[in-house]
């Protein structure tokens, strides 16, 4: 299987905000720029396209003007009460508790990383195409990349949660079996 993973363009939010599952938008200019780059690279071509239903991904997928399957399993992690709060306004004790239990802690009462890994793994297992274009989020990309390496869902979740976040907006990552 080959997955071509595309992170959404930069959302229109203030720097330093937690915006996991919050449905924030991106500018038309950013959408156009990423869509143009994808087309210039020959994507999606004849590949099936899957996307998170959150606006920052859905708008990019729609701009490609091809059929798209929106799948909620591709959404970014739900940070509960932390959503749309400044990271520096979240009590340090809560952030530290999350760092101490990467798999099971529920930031802001939202999802834990293991739950997100299970839904992302379910999406991956349900794919029946030899290749696909997937428009999603940095957390989802880190999980799909970790699952691609093999091992248990727990190992993939821990690996994704422990890895540094270095996926740029609009970045394309290709996973091949």
C-alpha cells in the first residue's frame, strides 16, 4: 500500500493556540497554494482521495475538484476544554500530567492518544486501495507513519506521541510498503 499524506494549510488562528479538533478555517490563498502544488506534482491523479471532515482539510480536498471521501477517523485529536485556549494559559500541572502518561491522559477531558490511534488504525485497516491520497492533520500523519512501521497500536501511539512535531503545513509525506 502507498499512502500519500498531505497536511492541511496553516489555519487562521492566533499563534500559540491549541486547536486539535476545533473546526478552524484556512485562507483561500493558502488553500490555492497547496492545491496548486499538489496538481503540479500530478496529484491526486487517479488516486482515491480521503480527507478529515474538519474545514482546514475539507476545503483543501474540495479545491482539488475530484471525488473525496470524508472520514471522521482522520480528524485531529480532541483536546476537550483545551481547544482554542492559549497553550501558556493551560495549567502547567495538566500539561505535565499529559507528558507523564502519553497514552492515557485526556487533555482537557478530550481524547487520549490511544483512542486516536485506534480510530486512525481502523481507517488504515479499512482501506482497500493499493494507493490513496489522504488530507489530514499532523497528529494523524504521525500516527499513520508510526503504524506504517509495524508493531502494536500501543507502540505506534506512544511513538507518535513521543515524536517531535515537525510536519509543515501543506507538507506531503509518502508511505510505501
